[in-house]
């Protein structure tokens, strides 16, 4: 049937509307300048593509457009855009170029793409509470939200620096909805040429859409010019410090490289307003805590220009243009003789209502950066800088010190200034007293790194040695600052000079809960494992507190205790002093490097043992299946309760680890992750567990069928089984109630300790995670129902193969024997890293390791004699049930 004419007209009308909406906007209708100029005809001179690197903007900032389209403008991950020319052609007018480009936007505050960080929340299935079903959890590419890409065409005038382009864009809005066919016009103004007072590329992106669904709010654009910069006169700087490093070691033997300079300045600088810095800060209007050299560009002759941002936040993203509450643009040169960067700068001010509308204000700012060659407790920076007001007399300025914790140690030296004071307290507090055992020394310096937590008040930290003797350490290995010198730290010395970096988050006092950075130096006694340090922390932006004593005692290397560091942080000031704080007790839970290596070896061994154990379980069930074929009367004589308990025991780990069949396990600590052999063994164990479970179900099905088809004694057999159930079921229920009570009491009493060591200890167990070990206890006594059934039936039938019940008993007893061995030969892990004899699968302790094997062996022994002498052999003769082979008769004496 042909469509009616009205329907054809309606379809044609809708197609016309769609075509008009999809058509790109007209250049002449939206761009008055530069004018549209015809391209050079083919064959005309200079018809090759014209290079225009000045038009490329790798990273800029934008505002506007609406939160619905781009999302919120977050400080840590701000909005950004990039302009990439794809084609630049000459036109009939030599000053005008025809440009095709791609303009991409990335909205602020984007979440990370799949998979999310942290293993605990990475699930393959979500539970739907309404339908009570599991549904697959598909990856959500949320990183693409708030991102749009525009394909634009237009013209650029090199005479005025104006760029006007039209086109359309598509992408995904911040709320996840797809966005397509957004017509827009781009207008940018490139400074021609860029200089200190005009360093920014500015402009707008405006919608030309006809309707609400195809339009958006105007977008303001801002970028730091990347090419075409004209430097002015050189800046002047005060005399640099005498202890600066020769940066040719940092630049790979060269005098100067721009990538090398950028890498040295990429980390933030913490500002210090002491030594006259407050007057400079007041005159410059700088009161922030951190300074970032956000953009750096250089020329071949050593000229340098930069965009410098100031903020009170230290974790800003350095890959984006930082539009903060305070910024400076600067230019200058690299002073090769003094090994420093000398700059002069100007204030950046807001020129409009949008954050992206910036301009350059007053100048008169001096800046310099250098690279200290000598570290001390007060200054530990790979790079340092200073900002001052050139109109003020004197050299007072705001000092800045790099916050980087890793860098190039070439040419560095360390100057100890607090060692004598530390030795005094080392003797005063008796840290020189002899202790038994061997302690970490210069050959095991990695063991001197430790994480700690406060015993009271909450808080945790990380302590890492910076220097041991004259040798620097980056936290992982020794770093020789001078390859011609031998590391003196490798010599056998009892008292070593050490310096530490300590990062701490928590309650330093009752009023504050904040992040602290502590610099410390002192001595470490290799024979007593005692550490004594004098520490400094920043009291405020202009002063520091160096009246702090840190003492710690390391456990011996052969200690089996989980707490391997215990110490104190105390104030050396009077109680009336405002900077005084109460003594903080610290402790560290963990393992030494040698103990970690032993634990890795143990995990490999346990993984193999678990695989062998489950393989033998599968083999023993197969043996029992062959046994019931050879002895047909064995099937009805087997306890159904015993077979059900075994089936549930094999099914439980499969249910609890259902997700682990399809992905790597996330239950292992980060320290041990990444070993492929462990994951392979885990998958193999689960596959064999599945096979064992299926064989156990087959055995249960055969026993049930045989019991149901027994002639004559059918009711007696089930009656005996009911008696077994009436005895075993109350025992199992009572055990479950006791487990619930113990779980509630243990969970309540351990909450405070778990809060203190939340990062080191595993989370609290749920009730079901405590029920599973109790299920392991039921499996340990899997022969109990069979023994009771034999006692009631007085049967001599060899219901179970000796290999099945003796082998099964040994498999249940061996984990407890191994746990007793492991307790005395390995350090207990603070996180669940046991692959075999795990507390997640059974009850393990000194008492259980004795009771459970003895109980299991006792049941196996009883079963052996039952199948030899009769089910009720251990009962008194008067209470034995008479065998069906004999008839009881009475005798009367004559």
C-alpha cells in the first residue's frame, strides 16, 4: 500500500527541518572579520600549505557554557580546551590564511574512567533489591562526560591576530546525555606579537543554534600564548646563594635545556613569609601558601617566560592552565654563570565578569629560582625561589621551597646541625641500653622506612630516611650524589647519623586535625635499634617549631611480633608555651623486608598446598564412588547428613567467591599483588572445587536413591537417619548461636583498635564471614553423623572406603598442624594473606589446633573399629542393639 500524500509531505517537512539544523552556519553571516578570501588557485606560486604553529593551543581554560553541558568547574581538575589546526592554506590575500581546526573541550570535575580505584568496590555484578536478582555491571565511560569536539573552518588574519571560525560540535554532556549538531562560531584574538604585557590568547565560543536543544551559553576562552613571543630587556636579580648546584649535572651535561628546566620547576613551591617576607607579601598582594610555575617557554638563547599561579591548595593539576585567585606572568633569562633563573613579572588581573577574562596589570615584580646544593633540617628543596617587589628597598622577599619528595640528587650534600642535641637526649632517655637481637642497620636501610599511627586521638604518618651518613636515599635505594665517593654508611658503625622526612595527618593537638610535614635529623643505634631525632615542623607561614623530640625503638629482625616500631613524639617546650603539645605515642605494624620475602615464599607454598589439598579431596570422593560400585550395600549405609554437610562445605567457597571465578581476586594486600602464579593457582583451586562439589552431589544422589529403594529395612534406615539428625542438628544450632555471640562481643571490643589502624588492618568481619569458619569446624567433624548412624544401626557394613575417611581426616587435620608451625616461624600478616589454613575457612588458634585434629582422628578411629567390630562396639553390652543375624531366646533351667 502506497503512503498517502499528506504523510509524504510531513516526512519531507521533517527532513528539511533536520537538514537546516544540521547545516553548518554561514561564515559571512557570523564573521565580519577577517573577510572570506578565495584560495590561491592550483598552480599559482606559493600554493603549498602555510605553517602556522602560533595557532595551536595545547591547553587553555574556559568558563561559561552551563554546568549542565560541561559540569562544575572544580579546582583540582579544572575545565580545559585545546585548539589543533588540521589544515592551513594560503589565500589570495597574503595576510589572511584559511584554517580548518578541531576544538575540544573537557569539562571540570570529571570522574575517573573504569575501573575505579581500589579493589574493594570493583564488582562485576550489582544486586537489584527490587527484583532480588544480580545484574551485570557494565563499564561506564564517565570520563567522556562534559566533553565536546567541534570541527571548525574559517580565516586568520596575521595583521590583526583575529581568528574567526564556524562549524558544529558533538559529544556527551555532563549529565551523560549525547549531544550532537551544536552549531557555533569561534572568535579568538592572538596577540601579535605576544609580550609581557599581552601574553594571553582570549576569545569566545558562541552558539548559533536556532532552538533550545541546539544552543548553549557563551563560552569564554583563555590560553597562554605558545609561539610568537617578543622578549623585552633582561631582568636583574640579587646575588644568588653560594651553595647552589652546578645544574650541568641536572641538565645531562649541558649548560641549559628548556625541558630540563621545566622538569626542575614542575613541582609546587611552599611559600615562607619569614625574614621580611610579610612586607613584600603585603605590597604584592600575595598571601597564598603555594606557588606553581604553571607554564614555561624558552628560546634557544636562554630567554625564558612563565605563567606563575598562587593558591592555598597543594594538589592542583599541573597539566592544565591554573586560573587561581592570584597569578603572575614573567619573563627573563637563564643565568649560566650563576646557575639560576632570573625573571621580572607583572600582576594578572581580572578584566571582566568571567574567570577566563584576564589581563596584565601593574609590573614591578622580581623573581628568581635556583637549586640548592646543601640540605639541612631547615631546607630540603630540590629547587628554591624568591618573589619580591622591585620598588621596595632591600632584598627581602617571599621565599619558596619545592615540595617535591623525589628528584635529582646529583651534587647534593647534607649538613647535620642537630646531631649533638639528639645524642644528648639519646643518652638521657636510655636509648643506648643493650637489647637482645639483631636490628636493622646500614645494610638493611629499607627497614628504617615505616608507617605509623597514633595510639590515642587518631592519625597516621609515614617516615622515610633522607640520608644515612653521607649517602642520600630516595626511599627505595641509596643514591650517590658524587660517584667518586664511597658510601660511608656501608661501614660497620654503631651510631649512624640519619635524617628523616615525616608526613603526618591527624590530631597534632586537641584543636587541630591537619596534614603536617616534619623534617628531622639525629642518630640511629644499630645495636639497640633505637632512633633519636630532633624535628622541625611549620608553626605558621613565617616560623617553624624545632623543639620536638622523636624517639623510636625497632623490633629485632627475628621478632615475630606484628608491632615492629614503638615510640613517642614529644615537645621540648614548657607547658605554658603556645606551641607545646602533649606527648604522642606512635606505633607501627608491619614487616621487615626479609619478613616480606619470607611471606611471599609462604604464600607461594600455601597456594600450592591448597591446590594439592583440593585435588586430593576430589580424588578421595572418586575413590568412594568406585568403592560403592564394588560394595553395593555401602550406599544405603552411608549417612545422608554427612554427605549433605560435605556438599555444603564445598559449595560455600564457590558461592562466596562467585565473582572471583571471572576476575582476579582483590582480597590480597597491595604488597603481594601482581604475582601471576598465585592467581593461576586460585583459579585452578576454584575449578577443582567445582569438580569436587559435582562429584559430592553425585555421591549424595546415589546414596539417597539407594536408601529410598531398600527393601524391608527402608523405614529402619530412615529412622536411624532421623535420630542422627536429631542429635547433630541441635549441636550445629548451638554452635551457630555461640559463634554469633562471640562475633558480636569481638566486633564490639575491637572497634577502637580498628579505627586506629584502619589503613593497616582488614575491615571488620561480617556475620557471614564468621559463620564460614564455623562451617569449617562442621567439616572437621564430618564423620560424626556416620559414627552416630553406625551406632544406632549396629552395622558392620564398610560404608566408607578407608582412603576416603582416613584421607579426608588427614586433609582436615593438616591445616591445623601447619598453622601451629606457621605461628612460630612466620610473622603474622596484618592483612589476610593466608592462602592455606586461612581463618576465613576454619577456626585456628593454639587451642583449636590441638582439639580439632585430636577430635577428627578420634572419629576416624571409631569409624575404623565400627566397620570392623560393629557399629555399637564401644557401648555397654546391655545397651547394644542385637544384631539381625542372631535371635534372643530365654532359657529355663530344669
